C-alpha cells in the first residue's frame, strides 16, 4: 500500500493511492467480519441466563432476585471474556450504526413483555408471569443477538 | 447523520497507523495481539505506532490481568474516531466519491 505524505500542508495522495488505502481498509473489515459471529452456545447461554434472571422473580423468595442479579452479572462478565478470547475484540450492543435497530427492537420487546409481567406477578399476584416473561425474553435475546451479529457482519463487509 | 468534514491527518495516514485505526474503528476494543496479527507487524513495531497514536490522543491503551496473564487492549478515543472518519472522508474526496 503506497501513500503520500503531506507536503507544504497538502496531502500528496493521488486518487489511485487513496483508492488503494480505502480498499485495504475494507479488506481488513471484511477479514474482521469472518471472525465476528459468536458460536451458537454463546447465545444459548445468554438466553438461559436471561430466563433465569427474570424467572427468579417468580420464586417469591426475597433473596432470589438478589442472587440472580449477582449470578447474571458474573455470567455476563464471563461471556464477555469468552467473546474477547474467541474474537480478540469487543463491540457494545448499543453502538451507533445499523445494529441500533436490533438494539431498539430488543428494548421495545423487553418493555412490552416485562411491564405486563411485573404488573401481573408483583401487583396482581399471578404466580409464574415473570417466568413466562423470562422464557419469552430468553428466546428473544437469542434471536436478536444472532440478528444483531448478522447486521454487524454485513456492515463490516460493506453490504449495507 | 451529520456529514464528516474531510481532513487529511498525517498521524492517521502513515502506514500502518491507518490500518490500526481502521480496525479499531470497527470495534469498541481490540486485543493488542489481534491488531498485531491483522497488521502483520512485530510487537515492537506495533507498540511504536500505538504510542504515536496514544500521544496524539487517538488511541487508549488498557492493561488488565486476566487469569494471571496480562492482556492489553486498544480502543480509539472520541478524537481518534473523529480524526479517522475525517481522514477516510478526505481519501474518498480524493478518489472523487
């Protein structure tokens, strides 16, 4: 890859060199895309953790959600370290760009499922509502996580 | 989305710093070893270029000990991301895009 250096404040980069730089940057991103997809079990564990966390509210033990928060936090940190070890990178779920639409769908779905479930379980004493919400959100996060990664990979490959 | 003002940045442009910035722009953080392998340079060469980017305020270096091994991760700062985006916009302008 060749390139110019600024001479007298003006960059000495000709269009061919600039195009080569841009092509090289895109090639690096495409190579990154090849390793960006997390394994299926990563999402399966994330889904199980999400189910366990929300379902803990259906146990009706005051300490259960506290234990669930601690376990969920530890599990999330472990999954994060696993992803870093597998890919050498970390990317936030709410990063700017096309992946935001998956993040927004997750946020809306979470609110739409959790608010009624909390009202049913915590205010109207309908036992098991939060466990059902946990199951729905557990499956939801698996699907949305895979979707998020596909959007991200397409973005890296310049397909968007 | 606001348009990025094209601006040539000599710190970003010099090889392999453009490549390093390009990789870091696509992620939040990237392990030092992953960047080294992608750029295909030695540890010392990468360290030298990372130091230059760090001195310019474009890259943040974080060190953490995980399972008794020290891991170094790199991230573009807000200024680094802005400089890289502006530089890419300038390359596109030169190409005529």
